[in-house]
């Protein structure tokens, strides 16, 4: 049975107990949240190496790392370097967005070696898998075949762009967007619908998608095909109309004991973020919210890990549960390993800052330990608690201070050293 069904029947699964332990939350409390859909535990029955995590209400904000091969960059060893970085720096999820080459083999190896939960976007793989065909020749059965293949391999959550139906498209057409559709999956489905004259196959056959996910216990991540790709387009009719559709699709999955996350913006100015988080939770009945950024300005090319971290911290403070990392390469190229690292660290900072703000259990403890280490001027302890202790050590040691106990910023004028000396009754020599 699925994690949701087990929770509704009062059965404490091993995965739920493990998440409760990690979050320092009573298992029975977590069970109630999973049963009503406020928390998901993506845990495909075939993902043997998984160390389960929970996403949702009252839990630590989780982050996801996107990677995968494309037609322009298809070095699998490079992508596994990125996987290792994601695991090293504590990403709870990895999404394989591969759309070229031996995607099935790569994904299987990723699932076998990764304790992080694995997500995919089946429509990307479908386009690669059926490459050579005209888009309009790919059938609904073809798309669903890829969904089932991913589920059978052990994917824990899948982005399903089921909300971009004919109603949502009509609102999009009327909205007068500056950047139109920026979701890859959304644009492909929009094109397929226009070329064939058919309804979105993931919407039309949503019950079949739900049945596949129920069989293998895959969490549905309802994709925001009409997410805003610029601050000009944020909170428009296309975005909100799709969100309404996602709320209805959430309830339909819950009726079959299938867990759901809902994906969100996108690009959005700071002053709109809080309202969007609250609207999503209301329209989608409290389902966990998974956001890309949001990027709070459109001019940060080369630094979009920063624009996204600003938006992500605010979004998570007001209700987002899951942050998709953004790298400095966003909008420019496939990220390399250094881009991936910078994106992970920026997202981890955003998630942790939000957890402190919303009072998540134990979130401040590591900050207090870092502050105590600083008070004691204990550099080894500081490195231990830093998100990237290796970088912290490298920075301090790159310019030596005259007094080895201090750093080159303040040297003999170190405030901690001065105050400690006075409080300890020591003679102060300057």
C-alpha cells in the first residue's frame, strides 16, 4: 500500500518512523499529517537505497538538485560528479531531467546509488525516447508508457503537467504574457494540444496516471506548466487558473491514496510571494508546495542562485515546503559541478533561514553551536558547523593573521578575543 494509505489505516511504516526520527516529531503526529496530505514521504517501493525524507507541514524545508544529460552535454560521469556533490552537501532530492541518450540506464544507476529521493519529468524522457517522430505522432499511450517505466524503475516522485488543460490554455491566451510559456514540459504539451486538437493527455487520462503511481507508491508532483517566467507575468490569470486545476487534481489523487505535491513559481517580485504561498495552500487543500525560486528579479543572469535564494527564503517562510535549487548557470547553460555546488549552498541557506523564521523544531540549534564556537574562537568547531567547512577553512587560511587565534580581518583587534580577556580578568595587550 502507499504511505498515504498506510497512514490512513493507522499503520506506522518504517519510512514514516524514520522521518519522524529525523524531524524529532512524534510518529503519530506525522501519521496524521501524511493521512490528510499535508506531508508526503516519497518512497517508491522499488527504491532500495532510499533514506526516506518527509516534505510538508511542520517539517524542515527540503531542497532538490536538478541534473541530467542533454543533446548538447551528455557526459554521464560529469552528472554523477554532480550527484556526489548533491549528496555531500545534504540535498534531500535529485531530479533527473535527462532527455537524450541512454536515459534509462543512467536513471537506473542513479536510483541504485542514491539515498536521496529521486524525481523525474516523464515528458522530457518521452520526447527523447520517441525522438525522430513528429511531436503530433506521439500518442497518449506513449506518454503513459514512459510514466509507468519510470515508476517501475523506482522513481519516488514525478512531475506530471496535468493542469495545463483547455480551460487553463484559454486563460493563458487572454493574459497577454511577456514571456509566454517557459516550462519545457508545459510548452511541449501546449504544442501537442495545438497540433493534435486533443486535450492534454495527462489531464484526459489522469486516472491512469494515478493508478500507476498508486501501484508503485510514487508521489505526484503536479507541474506548473504556466508558471511565470518573468516578474511581469507573475500572479496572472494563466498561473492562477492552472493552480485551480491543480487543486482539483490533488483531491482526485488523494481519493486513491496517492500523495501529491504542487509545484509553483517561477519568477515573482518579493511583495507577491506571501500571498501566492497562502493562495496555493488554500486552493490545493494544504498539499506541500514545491517552488523553483521564486526568482525575485529578471536581471540576475550569472547570479540567479542568489535571486532564487532570496525568493526561496521568503516563500518557505510563508508556506513553501520544498525548494528546487537554481544555479548561477540558470538561463545560460547546463550547470557544471561548481555551479551545482553554489546552487546547493544558496538553496540550503534559504531553506535553513526559513526554518528558523517559522520555528521548525531544532532549526536554531546548529546556529547556537556555531555562535558558541565563535565566542570561544574555536576555529575547528566553526568549520564543523559551517555549511561548507572546507571553504571556510580555505578562506581563513589563505591570509594568515599575526595572532593565529584570530583571522586577518581584525587580527589583534578581534572583538571576541578582547571581550573574553576582560571577562576572564586577563591583562589586555594591544
